[in-house]
C-alpha cells in the first residue's frame, strides 16, 4: 500500500470516529430564557412535565384568567347533561350592570348558553360570566363555591375563587402552576369545546370584538387560551400551542403590557419546542413482561402499567433513557387484575424520571389441590437451595 493511500485511510478512520463521537453527543440545551413576569411556567400537556418555571407557586390575582374556571365548569355541566348549549339563559340586572369587559347583553332578555360561553372565552365578558354562573348555580356566590370545589378536584392547591369574573376581590387568587393544571384539564377533558379558545372574533348584538390573545394572529401553532388584566394583576396570558405531536401550555402573570405578555409567552413556547421533545414510552395495559406465579391455575401471567407513560426530555436524548423492571418474588396465587407486583423505573443521566407500579394484567385463580401441593414443595426447595 502506498504511503499516500495509507495517510488517506488513516484520515478517513479518524474522521469517521470523530463524526460518530459528535453524533453520539446529546444536543446542547441552553439555560431557559429570562422572562419579565411576576410568575410563569411552561408545561407539556401530554406528560405534565414542567419545562420552565419561575415563582410558579406565588399566589397572585388572576384577573380574567378566572374565566377559564368559569368556562370549565360550564363545559363540565354540558358534558354531564345538566345544562344544554341551546338553553336560553335569562339575563339578570346584576349581570347587565357588571363593569369591565362586556359582551353587551341586556337585562330582561334571554341569551343562548353557547353564545354566552363564546362571550366568556372570546370576548372575556364579565356580564356573560355572571349570567352563566347564575344559570348553573343560582347565584354567583354559589358558583364561586363550586369553583373552589372544582379547584380541589383538579389539584389546584393554591387557588381561591370569590367570583366568576376575576374582578378584584379579597381572597381571590391563583398561581401560574394551578392555572397550567386548569388549562391542561380544559384541553384534555372537553376537547369538543376547546376550538372556541382559538376563535379570533365574536359578534353579538351587532358588536364585533376581537380575542385579546395576540398570539392567535402571530403564531399559527397557538390555539388558546385566555388573557387577563387588572391594575393589581398586571397583564396575564395563558397560552397553548401544538407543533407536530407536542402540545405546550405557558402561563405568564404580572407583565407590564399587552405586548409584553405576548412577547414573554412566545419566548417560553419557542424555547420548549426548540429544545425539548415528548415521547410515549409505554401504553396502558401493554404487557411488558411475564412472571412466574406459584399455586395458580396457570404458571405465568402478564405484568404491565395501569396508565400510559409519556416523558418530556431534552432533544436528542431518547437513546440515553434506561428502563429497569423490578418484580416481587415469589408471587403466589390468587392474583387480581391491577394488583401491584413490582415497579418500572426509567432514568436519564442517573435521574429517575418515571417510577410506576407494575400491575397484573390478568386474574390468576388458585390451581387444583395437587397443583398447589406440587408448587408449594417446589417453592420450598427453590428457597432452600437459593
């Protein structure tokens, strides 16, 4: 082999090794963006993973972000058949007189529930919010009690609601984390109503009003959810966007202007989509392994997970995930579906990101007398010699 050919071969080998090394290295993830807001959070909807947060548990006035809970409860009542989208809702003096942002409904008239829901979500109408609260619960005060009960059910542990509108009131507060939980519930629990949050305009009583979420015009991936503003709360925005199969929710509270809340939200969304990815690792009730069962009608049974496992991780690091299954030993019949017999853990860079119980996917009844006797003796000797 000539000297020049040898040098070229060595060069190619070095280049190949270097390329493989570069390809194997995970993507570099920069620090999260600096966000000019009193409180903020960015989560992945599918996994619930928090990607970025800052003062996310600080209790703050939520302003019209409150109306997300108002709408969620109405959507829930519709789904349960307790109210109907075609209901004609009477408008009270209280609803008509309420100040702030309005749908411009008139006292003494009746308005379709679906239109009122649009008035709450798209126009942020305080009057529409009170009309719906009165229709569902009889009074706004009773509705606020339902709001607080619903918050507890959803796991919103740092929220207190005094009204259906978000107008300033003592004891009326929420957090960025709680509002992200609420946004996730709106998207997942009532997907048939969610398209309303992407509507840019709504006209009622010959008055056409725009949705105040500027990102609906600027970013095609954004399709919700709600803006809010009072002097005490500053400018707030809960936004959701979907790019490919990945959906994120961001919450910013206490920014200085309409433009600022849009700009800071865009920072968070762009960061999440650029540097993170979501993967569904396991499906609920999927058989992951089988295990020996003693004294049963069968010798082996399937184990899996009660719910699906979805993770949100830095881009390019899926190959670094490591899964481990630990199974209880020995397992003796009878076995019931859903009974726990071990755990599945998934780690990334030695950090546990998934820790789920491994459960039986089938029932195993006791075997006959001679089967139980044989397995008992076998198990005894296995234990003795091990």
